[in-house]
């Protein structure tokens, strides 16, 4: 029994010594609040669609063993109001919740991945009219590397929004 226990103990000790420091480092967590008013979404016949929103971010910064920022993960809750530029009283309230992952950190990262309901505008009687839900990965230059799910926001597809606002 002692002959078997010793190799197991040594193996476990080596594994803990190798992976222990990486597992022990907790991320640095911080909160950010962003607001934007009159953000341009798209142009319809005779008016523009604008957006005012508030985004609450909880950001987790992960560092490598050398103390360099390796990854940032933001958990975002978003609430906003899309409206017709000619008639600001004609608006749609929406919300979203998603995860934003910057491999390498926001400033020098290699990729930017958004997972979840980045934009989810659903109107009773019309259904889903403006969506960006699923997973999208962008290169540092902003090129789409991978996309899964409805893609109205990044594709700039505002036809259903235009139809909704024109009919109001």
C-alpha cells in the first residue's frame, strides 16, 4: 500500500505545484458605467433611428504569471430606448445582457467576443424586429471572424425598425 501511495502523492504534489499558482490568482474586478444619447443606428425614409442607452459593466481582469493583462471578461446589462429622430415620442424600450471577452485585454487584444443578447428589440404585435443575439468574434481591426445567431446590429439591417417606426 505504501508503494502505491507514494507515487500518487508525488504526482498530486507535482500537479498542484504546476497548476496551483495559475488557479490561485483571482481576477481583479471592477465596475464601469456607460451612457450614450442620440447614438445613430440607421436611416429610414425621412428620418433616422437613434438610440439612448445605459450599460452597467462588471469587468474581470485576468493576468498572466508575469503580471501582464491576459484577458478581460465583462458582464454587461444594457437598457435603452430606440426612437425616431423626427418624433422622439415614438420610441421602443429594450434591454440586453451579454458577456464581452477581450483576449489579451481591451487595448492590445487579439479578439473581441460578444456572447448573449447584445441587442434584443421585440415589440408586441410585431415580434422580434432588431436582434444581435448569439456569438460574434471580431478581430482587432473589427473584421467578423465568427458569427452565429441573428445579425441585425452588426449587419446594419434596420428595415424592420424602419417599418415599425413608419407605421406608428
